[in-house]
C-alpha cells in the first residue's frame, strides 16, 4: 500500500473550522434545531451530563437513547435534504434490523427489559448513522465537527486525569466503568487523527498532543485492551504509510516502554486465569453458541435470563467452576462481546445482516484510505483506525448495548464517504 501513494498524497487541505455561531447562522431554522440537538447529544454521550434514570433501575442509558431518537426525528423531519442522504438499500436494512430487534424483544422471556435495551441499540445506531449523513454533509461542517470532537475529547481527558488524581479512577467523573470510557475515547480519536493526517503543522501538534494524553488515560484504566489496541492501530497506520520512518522509531520505542511499565504494574488479580473477566469472556464463546443454536432466528432476547441454558451445558474453560460461571451469567446477562451477544440474544439473521453491512462499509473505507484524500473530506484513515479499534474492543465489551458508545460508533460509520463522492460547497 505504501508504494502507490506517498504520505503527502494522503494529506488533504483540512478546511478551517467555522465557529458554532457561524455554522448555525447559515442554516435554515429546521437545520439549526437539528444541529443543536446533534451537538447536545454528542455532549451528553461523551460526558453523561445530564444523567438521570428515566425509569426505575434504568441500565439502558435511556436518556441518551431518547436524545439519539429525538435528534434523528428532528433531522429527518426538519432538514430538506434528508431524503438524499442514503439509498433504498440502506433504508431497507435499517428497517429490517429494527424490526428484528422489536420482534425478538416482544417474544423474549422479559419483553420489557429486552425492548428497552433494543430501543437503546436502535436509537443510538440509527441516530448516529443517519444524523451524520444528513447533517455532517459538507466540508465546512465536517471541519467544525472535527474541531468540536477534538475539544470534547480534550475535556474528557482532563476529567479522566482529574478522576485518577482525586479518586484513583479515570472513569470517576465520566462513567461507572472504564471500558465504555475507553471505547468512547477510541472513537473520538478520529478528530485529532484527522488533524494529524491533515498536513497543517499547527493542527498536527494539537492532534498529536491529544492522542498522547488520551493514551496516558488508557494506561491509567488498567485495561489491557485499551493499552494494546492503540499499538495495533499504529501498526495498521504504518501499513498505510502514514508514519515516516523517523517518527515511527520514536513512537515504537515510546509504546514499548509504556507496555513494559503497564504490565509490570498490572495488579496480580488481573493476571490470573480464574478471574471473572477472563473466565467469563472465554467461556462465552461456546456458551453463546450453545444459546444461539437453540434460538437461531430471533435469539434469547436482550437482557433475558440465560441460566436455563446451563442445565445441560458442560464448561469448556478449565479454570472455573459451573457454580462461579452460573453466578456470573445471572448477574451479567450478556456475553461481554457484542458479536456473541448479537448472535445469542438477537439471532443469526440480525448478526449476519448487521455485520455484513458494517463489513461493506469498512471495505469502502479501506479502498478510500488506499487512495489520495478527496479535497474537503476527512482523511479516510482517520475514520478507519478508530472503527477498527472499536471493533477490537467490542471483543471484550458489549459496546453497542451502551447508547453513548453506539452513538459515536455509528457516527463514524455515517462519515464513511459514499461510493460516488460529490464535493459539496463549504457551508
């Protein structure tokens, strides 16, 4: 890949970001409302502020999901160009996936919990994808949104560092768990990456500084996935020729030193083969298949109890017991792997259609990343790397079951250039 185009070929003249007021002033009233809601949803999904339970024992982040749904409704109904933002195949696939979630929830053992979680998945997924297609549709808007997300990520990093200094946990002010925090930061990394790959020296310094600080937060989470995934992404960026040899040596030496320090200070409990995160995730590969083949079309239902499938199930992972795994299964109620959860809880048709759609979009993005950047568009590699990182992280996290993670993941999918790229005026 590096032989076809030089690093300079991949850079694009990154347009200057207009101020928020300037962007809004040029829009009709309907689009102003949709844009305000879009930015508000991004802010709430990043910081979970405000954050309150819509219903008692709400674990589905319904407030975020409702914001996603409201933003989608406003974008579709108030923006005149909304009907030109996708093709009939994308609309049909969106409708089919939503219908499968709905029917699976209705027929599950716990329809209320399943439908609430299904609404969270559908609202964040459809909202993130289609709102981006509708609203972030010109070079000026893409530039503004990139700088907006850069500022959001920078603020998240500051709050994470404060959380670690004041409470010993980087997720203290941003989430209840470091995994969804790491996922959001991985996805939002598209913005500083776009600055780094844009070729403007001042922007490159800003972007590189935020990426380095973000990696330090990943280090502080004590999550092996959050520390190792960026290393893989650096290797992928090297394959695309986006890092020159001198900088590559500096980056690799720094990463090697960080990895050695990270694994040296990692608590012994995280290194044991019989700790819950390890045995539960490994055992769920055969166990999720065990569930899926008994409910192949619509699955067991999101958040529906799984204990009944343990009656005639024999554990495969040797470093656990059936009692421990049963207790974990009762409490966690998912596979801690979004692909396995979709397979077991929503069925094979949903998994195949959804993953097939994502793969098609990724193939389109990989092809775009192998060519010179179209003027006025974000560097495709800046979108590809965070998406790949998130998909890797979803192997140890049900990321798309979290509305605030699903929103940003589908925003990046919506930013993938369509097959026929038409450069719209900067506005």
